[in-house]
């Protein structure tokens, strides 16, 4: 039976049948292979979140650069400023300077 006939029989596209056949030849199984997780592993663990909140309570005027350096020291992982900013947003921690304090 051809791949096109199998695709028609199981009512899937020919490309999908081709993909499954390729997978069968490569891994020896027709079931879907478990997909690898895409993207970087989550570095902001619950413990780091707690420490970050504590650090910001103790020093509320830390800049993004200072937080970036602190996180790098705590985790051993290089943090970009944009990633630090996204983590702060997710934790609903604001870093905007108040004009009244200037």
C-alpha cells in the first residue's frame, strides 16, 4: 500500500503520513516521539523569586543593571536586562522612578 493510499485511508494529509513514516524509519516506532522542550529552561525559580522580592524590599532603589548583576551572582546564569524586566513585570514589581522622590 502506498503512502498516499494510507493517508487517504486514515484521513490525514500526505505530508503527515510522510512525517510519521520518516519517524518510523528513524526511531523504529510509529507513535509520536516526545518533543524536546523549546526555549531556555526557566531560571526564575520560586526560591529566586522569593529572594528577589526580599532583595527589593531591602533595597527598593536598585537599578536593572544592579538587579542583573545580583541575579547573575545568585544563579550563575547570565541575565539580560530585558529578561530581568520581564521577570519583574511577571512578579508585578515596578521599577519606575517616582518623580515626587527626585
